[in-house]
C-alpha cells in the first residue's frame, strides 16, 4: 500500500521526507567478473580481439538477435563507423532527432555528413515519423532513430518510410539494450544498431560500445574501420580470426579485454534487471494514474514486447498543474528524496555544433556551401518537452524493490496534494 501523506508538511518546508530508503547501487558487479579480471591481468592478453571480447560479441548477438556484433571503444565511434559502412559520404544528409545526446549528431558530422534535425513525439520523446518523412531530400542517405530514455521509436513507420525512399536506418540504442519491437531486438531491426557501454548505461564497462547488424558487409566494414583496416578473411570460418587487409581506411577503436570482462558479467544480469525495471515502471504507471496529478507515464506502444529503460519517460501535463511549473514540481519532489530528471537540451543549441565558430568547430574539411546554420532552429515539440513537459526517472531508481517504488510514489503524491506550496517553495528558491 502506498502511504498517504496528504496532511504532512512538504520536505522542502522542513517536513518529513517521503523517501527514507536508500537508492539502489550502480554499477552492479559480480564474483564472475572479478575472477575473470584477475585472470586477464595475469594473462597479459589485454586487447586485440581477445577471448573475452569474442565471447561477449557472441553472447551479445544472441541477446539482441543480430547476426554480428563488433565491440568498440565507445558509442560515438560506433555510429561513425556504422554510418560509413552504410555508405554515408561527405555531403550526404543524415536525419537525426533534435532531442538526443550530442554524440548522435557529432558522429554524422565527424564523417562529413550534414545533419538535418527533425522533431520528436511530445510524449514519448522519440523521433516523429511524419517529421522524418517531411525532411527527406534527394541527398538524404540515412536516418538515426534514437530509442531515447524509456520509449522505443515507431519502427514500423520508420522502416516503411525508409524503404520507400531508400534510406539506411541506423538505430541508436545507447539507452535501451534489450528493448524489443514485435519481439525483434532494438539494434537488429534497421540496417545496424549502435550501443554505448558508458558508465551510466544499463550495460556498462565504464566506456565502450558495439555495432550490431544482420549484414555481413556492414560487419566487415565496421570491423576494418575499428581495427586499422584489417577484417576477418573468411567470416564463414571465424568472425574474429585470420585478419586480412580489407583495403580500407581504419582507425584504432578497439575495446580492451578488461572492458569485455565487465560486459560479460553485466550481460548475465541484464535480462533480470530489465524485468525488474519493467515491473517498477508498471507500478509507477498505475500509481501515477491513481494519484491523478499532473505527472503521468508516457504512453507505451503495444508493439513494444520488452522495454529496456535508461530512464522511465514521464509527462508533466501543464494543463493539469494549476499553474505550477514542472521545475517547481521536480524541486519539491527532490526534497522528498525522489530525484526526477529532465532531458538533454535541444541538440541544435549545443555549443559543440556551432559550425561557424572556428574555435569550436572540430570539422575542418566541411564544404562551406553546405554548412548548416542551426542557430535559428526551434522545433516546437522539442522546445516544449525540454522546457516544460518531459520528466525522467533514472534506471538505477527503477532497480529498487516495490517498497522503494512505493516511497517514490508517496513523494509524488505528497507534492501533487500540495501544488501551491510547491510553487511557493520554487519561487522562494529562485528569487
Ligand atoms: C543517445 C546516445 N547516443 C550516443 C551516446 C554516445 O555514447 P558514448 O558516450 O559511449 O560515446 C550516448 C551517450 O550518452 C547517448 O546517450
């Protein structure tokens, strides 16, 4: 049962906190990886397509349902290499949602592509298929649907539009390792998938990334691009051995064995952690419906057969909030012990993308005639979500047990019952 705190004073004004239990710990590790790590350290075999990297790639392919996995050093170079493997060349246009981490856009820019930003669905925060279709030009080569926070993109609509216009699809799955659309794993639905294993992600090795794909040509090119131009000579025999010069340019974007060990351990826990987070999300969805305040869960598409959560996506309904802003609400809920996040900013406003500023632009070889000026962009759903309506609840909190989740709900109920006081506290704090 959820505690009712109707009459207690808000914590922001010195009342008792609704959340007394500690937040779950992150990252989680197990004895298996400690043992493997010791072995790796003692073996002296620390990199170069080692046995843990191979084992991880095979297990990850199974987990996602993709034929191939190439392990790499982070989830940005994965996108650069995947886009190149899909045939993106300088001057091509790549469509990117305006709400994502800046790296999604940077990856395309770093290989000389022009990024075209499109708007998002105001509730799920995922790429809006109609905006995607409207942005297509004869130069469009690829689209990057980002499965952001806790909602997958509408992959039926995105694939239909992409096939019609012969556009390649690279899924950015940095947030949703293990999500499934009609039982197909995110990262195995489009032409390729890109994963990040950075510290905060649901599967992590501190830093790291992977490209998944069902296409052998894409796998081989990505492999060569990360392995200084070398790729498996006979992939039918081995996906990792007998490297030959693949007659391609290549970088060093390799993963170490230490990273692979952490990923192998994490992968043994991922399915049960995802199930735990799904149960918490359902509890929160139902709890918020009962509370009936301004905060609710973003709608869940029935075609999503498993939802992985970097964060649960919530929606703050300003019409139901009696003039109380989202940030006033979050401020009071945080004082109760329940931290609710916001989102990234609109990517087009990120200072890294100021391509006209010689001191910040990292891209020396762009054609000035095709340079995009993003400074005047303001996409309505992105702007409103970032400033007023989007709220997130982090993946670590979702790992909590049902008593902990009940306390988070009690915090939200308490503030929903005291909206004018929450606004007053916010105004005092921002004076
Ligand atoms: C949506 C999204 N895409 C890509 C990345 C890039 O991953 P990495 O930090 O591993 O380069 C991130 C990282 O936070 C991300 O959130």
